[in-house]
C-alpha cells in the first residue's frame, strides 16, 4: 500500500468517525438525519409541480376548445334564427296572405276564433319546407286567426304578451320557450316551442294593418344544434338563456322556462349579468361541483349561449397521475415511518426514563437520580441539571419546613395575644346590665352605643355594610360623643327609602362627622348643626352628603385636602379625609370619592359619590 493510499483510507476513516460522533453526541443531528430520511419533500414537490403543470395545460386546452365550440354553437344558432326571420318575412310580405288576413280581421269581433282553408293552404306551401316550425298564428286585438294549428289556450292572459309586438313597429320580437298545446280536427299535441313575432304591414303603402304573425319554433332545434356541436368525450353541457336569465333551451326539458339560477346558482347568474360582455369564461363552484362556464351573446337577439364543463371530466388523466404519485408517496411514507420508529426510540427512551423519575419526584421521593450513559449529548446535560434541581428542591423543602415551624410558633403566640370579639361583646353587655342595676343609665347607654358601634365596625370581616348600618354607626358615634363632651350640636339625618339596603364601604361617614365636631364648632357654643343625607345620584349610584354650619375652612386648606396634602403632618378627623377618599377609590374605583366645598364663616359641605352596590 502506498503512503498516498494510506492517507486516503485514514481520511475516510476519520470522516466516518466524525459522522458517528455527530450521530451519538447531538439530538439536533439525530433529527436532521431523520429529516433527511424523510425525503418526501422533493418527491411531493416534484409531484405537485407536475400535477399543477399538467392540470394548467389541460385547463388551458379545454378552455380554448370550449370557447371554440361555444363560438361555433352561437354561430349556428344565429344562422338558424336568421332563417326563421327570413321565413317570417316571406309570410308577412306575401300580398295574398296579407289580403286574406285583412278580410278575416274585418269579421265581427263577437267571433274571436277565425280560420280559412285558403290561408292554411297558402301557409303550408311556405311552412312545410322547414321541419323546425311547429305552427304559425295571427293575432289582432279583435281576433285569433288560425294558421297551421290552433292554439289550445287562446285566453287573453296567453295572447296579450304577443300583442305587445304592435308597439315594436317593424322590429322582430322573440318570446321564451313555453309548453304549447296545438289542436286540429284529428288530434292535439304538446310541444315546447319558442316564438318569433312581427307586425304585418300593407305592401302597398307600408302602413300597419293591426295584425301580428307569431311563428312557433320547436325548442328541440336549439337542443340539437348544441348536442351536435359539443358532441365529444368531455362532459360539456350547452344551453340557451334570454336576456333576463330565463332558460330557452336545455337538455332537461323540466328546466325550460325556469331561471338560470337553478342551474348555475346565484353566483353564476351574477357572473353572467354583472357586467355587459359579449363573451366571457369564468370558474364556478355550485352544488359541490367545480365548473368552468363560458358564455357568448347572440347577434340576432339578446339571447346567450352557455357552455358548462365539469372539472372532474377535465382532469381524468391528471387524476390518474395524481393516484400514481400518491401510491409512491405512501410507499415512501411507510419506509420513513419504519426508520422514524428506530430513530425515535433512540431519542424517546431517555425522555421516558426522565419522565418516570419526575413522577417519582412528584410522589415525594427526592432521592432519585438520573444515571447518564456518558454519551455527551443533550440528554446527559439534561440529566445532570435534573439531578441538581432535585437536590436543590430537597434543600429548599427542608429550609421551608424549618421556617414554617418558626412561623407556627409565632402565630401561636400572636393568637394567644388576640381578644375574641365575642368575648368583648359579652363583656360590654355585662357592663351595660351592671350599670343599669346600679342606676347608672348614662354609662349603660354609652356601653350599649359602643357595643353597637364595634359590631358594625368589626362586622363579619367584610369591606362593605348597608347604608342603614353605616348611618346607625355614625349615630352611635354621635351618641358617645354627646356623653363624652356634653356638646350641643343638632344632627339631622335624611335617608331615602330606596337606598337603605344598598351597600357602601364602611366607616366613611364617622371620620367626616368627627372632623366637623372637632374643627367646625370650636368658636361656637350653641346653634351648631350637622346634616347627613343619602340619596340616589342623578348620574348613577348613590350620594352621601355631610354639611355643617361651622366656621368653614381656608381656601388653601380646602385645596390641600382635595389634593390629599395634609397640613403640618396631621390627619384631620382621626382616620383622615384623605384616607377615606383613598379607601373609596380603592374599593369602588377612581371615579368615586370625596367632593369638598367650604366657605370661611359659612360652613363646609362634603359629598361622597359611590357606585350602585346591592
């Protein structure tokens, strides 16, 4: 072996070792290998591109073919309709026929139905040469004149639409398909026909004679033209509609005379009549089917020829190609699944092991540890971090346990230092009855007021009380203050019935009343009044108002209170007005709170706006 060959083999071996290290050291490269094995992306992309290209090509070819067929059909129908117009001109331009019609029309109007063997014979020589024609009739405001066959229904409702042709001058008027019943002396027959009508003029001076000729043409003629033109292996449906969307000719005779909406839906109807266009093609989805619709307007009248192709018939070959692609893709997917199972096991087994250890930790066993296989991959790093986390949790739990023991001892000591409110109420009740027994009525009433005040203040630990309870609380406070200071301040309470049971933050009136007692009447020994009102607020919610006729406040003090600034570091009225305002905003929202108005030497009025709380 030459030195060069040895170096080459060593280089290949090193590359192989390097590749194996990647396989055994990083989960990232394992997933990359898995994605490489899932080589479906290029296969699917290639299949999708080939399918799309073939579908687009077929779509283009079929659309061109359909447009060509459509033009041919429209041209054939235009030609045939032109023949019918020529035949009509042969009838209305025949002097003998016009003369016979004028004579017949002079008959008394009491005899509506007229016929003439001479007229029928004359018409037969013209009509019999074309098998497309079913019959010809003549109408005037006074008579129905039989041509070849007689209409079975000659009522005014059926005849009047044709008489409107008298308003068209020398123009032709086309009428949509109807089911006509024709009778003669031997039999009757029902045939779907469309009609061509024209007013008759004198050949001498071109003046109208007041009679119209109606040529009834079998609808089968249009159907046969469409079938001959579109005869192919593709599922092409050809039909004719008029300018209002009414079906003139259709393979299914039951739809004749119906709206095209029953065939193409509202969407197809709007596509055809949305904007004027001589010729147009558009895709359409109707009744779960994907269709390609082509239409072209005729030159003879306002009728429209429509071709409808089902996409399912267009893409038979493309669907066969798609099936082959799907079979190959399924085989590749099966191979990829088997490979993925093998690779997933090498990745999922360490994860499952980690999950089992986590569940043991959740059950309280903090002694578990992940044993790494020294593969130096992400799982080993994850296992080391898991072991560190479990050890750290064990340490923290022990620290928390010791902290909880200390806290429990502190709580026990605090509990022993608390006063049971019920014990306090019972003690006050005993004091009251003791004072009553000893004839100390004032003391008994003060204890009773204090007991009621404390019951409302402490309550059940709730932040709100009823309006009635809040009024009772301030009345208890005022009662205690009267005994305490022996002052002579009249208090008046105005409470609307609608607000008694509504809720309010508790202890909001007492600080305001206390502030009035301590500061508003310092220079007045008598005549002091405090008015407390509670009513529904016009803007929603409720409103308290505490007004006094005391000395009032300086404007600067009012401004500082409004901005929650306190003078000389002291809170006015015990808890303080700013404290009350902040507590209301905290419980009810920032749009609620106190409104302070005061005039020096006149008095102070403090309003409290609260939301509607039940």
